[in-house]
C-alpha cells in the first residue's frame, strides 16, 4: 500500500476523545469530599432522581452504579438469567455487553448488524431464537437508536426480556421517545470518561418495574437489605441489616455522583455541540471516498457518541494506513469495534467465524472513529477534516 507524505514536524495532538469537565464539576466533587460522606449517599440519590427526571419520569426508577457493565449484570441477574439460558446480542459491540451474560453462567448468542446503521439486525434476532432464549440485548451503536419497535415486537411475540445497552445513547430518541422511556425491562447508560456525560467511571440502570429496581439496589451492595447511608445517618440506633442474597460491590460514590449532577445540567449544551460537529463532518467529508455514519430518522435525536467513517471499497489506502497517516498528523483515532467474533475467547468458545457475520466483519475492516467531543474547537475539527482530505482526496 502506498503511504501519503507526512508533515516534517508533528503538530499538537488532537485526541480521539476528551472529557469536558469545568469549574462546577470540580467544585461539586470538592464539596462532596468536604461533606464527610463520600461513598453512596445523598448526592447519589440526587443524581438518580435528576437522571430519571431528565428522561421524563413516568414511573422510572434509577439505580446508580460504578459502571454500565455493573448495571447490565444487575439487570440480567434481576431478570433471573442463569445457566442454560441464551441472550441475543450484536457482535459489533464492546465485550462488556456480553461478558455479563457469562458472569451468570448463561450463553450469549451473537448476531450480525444492519449494514447501514451498524445496529443489531432484527431479522437476525428472529433467526437466532431458540427454546433457551430468555432475553435480547440491543446496543444503540454510536448513539443511533436501534429499531426498537421491531425488537420489542419480537420480544413480546416470544416472551423475551429486553435489556437495552444504552452506553452510547444519552440522549437518543426512537420515534420521539427517549431511550430509557421505551417498553424495555431495563435500560443501562454509561458515564465512562468518553461518554456524553461522565462521572469518571459510572453508570445508571433505569426501569419502571419496582421489583427489578429493588432487586438491583439490594444486589448493588452485597445483597444487604439496608444501605450504609440509611444505617449510619439514622437518628436512632439502626446498625442492624440482613444479607438476603450473595450480592456485588457495584455502588456509585457520592464523589462521582456530584460530578454527574453537574454534567447532567450541561447535557443540553453537550448534545447541541455534538450535533453541530457531526453536521460539519457530514458536510465537509461528503466528497471523500467514505461511507459516513447514518443519521437519525426525521424527528429523532442521534446522541453522536461516536462518529465512525468507513472507507469505500477500492480506496487506495487501507484502514490501518489511514489511521497511521492521521496519527502522523497529530490526530487520534480509534476503532469501534473489533467484533466479538474476532476475539479469542468468544471465537473459540462458540466456534465463530467472520463468514457468520459478513456485515459486521466488513464494517470492521474499513471503519475509523474520528475525534468528536464537546471540548473540541472548530479549529481542531478543521484540522481533522483537512487531514482526511489530504490523505484520501
């Protein structure tokens, strides 16, 4: 493969992603530390309440956790998923989506994605259902909603549970409704460092089912029927608790929640900025030999967590060559994702081959996630655009 010429001296580096943390977040986390209560406490409850209010309330309950992975695990455990069960999920996702299935002794069944949206293909879901299937885990890839009407209809027809992996999908809408307000059993969001809002590490599970919410809260903290904040802040002796299940250590700290409250308040501006940057990419990259990411249907919102370009077939440079050329120009990139069927554990355990997932595999071999983050300046984006024109034009 030919390599394009590179600049004589490396320019300043533009990262693939960068958290947008300001004085309000720093002040809030400092205040939490000074409060004397730094683990799960009043700020965590405030964040849970503010988050479900942002989603529109309507009976939702929020369970703050230390990662979206923890939230997915708690959701499946609360739904009774266990050994012998199967859970359908897309191969084009991060391993966290399905590793939680294995935590419970169940088996993920990986399926292919739609070639345009890169979201899970409902036809592949239907074809993968067996008597062992208990749940579907759609992933809203890059911040674009899956076709939830079709997925929920399949689930209803077959008596299956639905847990949405919404790690990318704040705030994403499907047919005018925010992800988190749909008719799924549980929806799980991520607040990892590169997400639309961040708590450093963290996540939130939301559900309308009070029994699921209660089970997830109990299992979030060692299976105890009373949390530490409730016991330690009681005005009367309240030391007693009971362990009702072998739970986990998945609680969010008040330090993280304090950051989350401030980030949530800034979310409207974050979304607006991401939409602006995505629109500029769409306009300025349209003439290059690229497949640009699918936009949301009219009237819906794309969260634009990722902006994933794909090289058109026959482009003179390969994906890895383009990544290197951008790196030489001081531009960070990533790939979302190496499909699960290519990772040794999933490949070998379930005897998976690329031929079983032609759409996801083809997308993987041509995809690059380019920088998109709210603290990114127009000038930074102009550099990325100019570099892509130089490398691919």
